[in-house]
C-alpha cells in the first residue's frame, strides 16, 4: 500500500540504541507509506546495509560507537551522490546541522520532534532533497541566525574560559562529548578564532564575556 507520496518509501534505520531503534521502527511501520527494510547499530553495518538494501531514505543518527554519523554520510555520498540521508539525532548544535548539510544530508531532524514532523521530513528527503528540518524549516540558502553565538554557545564559551575540556563541558551541560565539541567548533568559526584561548579573548573583546 502506498501513502501520500504515491508509493511506499523504503527506509533503513541507523541508531546504536536498540530501544530507540525498535520504537522508531514500530512508529514508522504504523504508517502505510513507510516500510522499514533494514536496521543497523554502527557505521560499518550502516554502510554494508545500505549497499545491500539500497533504501529510498536512510535515517542516520550522528552519535555512533565507531565512526560518527556525519562521517558515514560523507563516505556514503562519495560512493553514491544520489543517496538520500535524513539525519535523526539528539544534537541541536548548529555546527552539527551545518556539517550535515555540507556533507550532503537531505534533512536534519532532532529526536524531540513530533511524529508528524518526522514523517514530513522523510517525505521531503525522498521527494526534494536539500531541505533541512529541525522542528522548524531551514533551507540551504536560508538565514540560520547570523554569526551571533546562541545562548548555549555563550554558556560553552564561559566554560572554555574556565579551562574545561570538551568531555567536562559535556558532563556539566548534560550532553555528549561530541555535542560539546560541535559547540566549541561553532564558537571558533563564529568568532574567527583558531584556538580556544583565542576564542575566549575574542569573547571579551566582543563583550560576550565579562571580567
């Protein structure tokens, strides 16, 4: 049976959390237009599974135990430029979204979105790759908010000022080390800094940090 797209969209799920993956598969299987044909829990299985099954859309988590999802995306797109990959992640870091788009993601959805938003993002990835979904809608040529630091990035900058490592920042903020690193990368890029100490200096110069 086909759905709104006029045909069944064949999906592959890549997530290292079995419960999350099972719940997602159950959710998607309840929609007549979607068919979950394969699953994987790490990068190697993701690439092998994609080659074997050639799904219409690959739903790919960023945090994986071996190679992160963005690198998997890069490898996949270099092998098959037409592959449609929807990033489905807990990370709300703009840097992760930016890198995913640069690597060729057809969309970007956080795991906190409502099911209807996820369904719409899958359809968009299948029908018109290049649209970025993250609760709201971002387009490749759209404005992502300029180069101002977000409140979370300002918080991370203040922690950099105190000398905390990425791992320590992640623990303090309740996020993964990888997400903390993405925030730091975004801060360096936005402030035009090549190192953490330089970013802190720029933070004081711009009035983001106070003595």
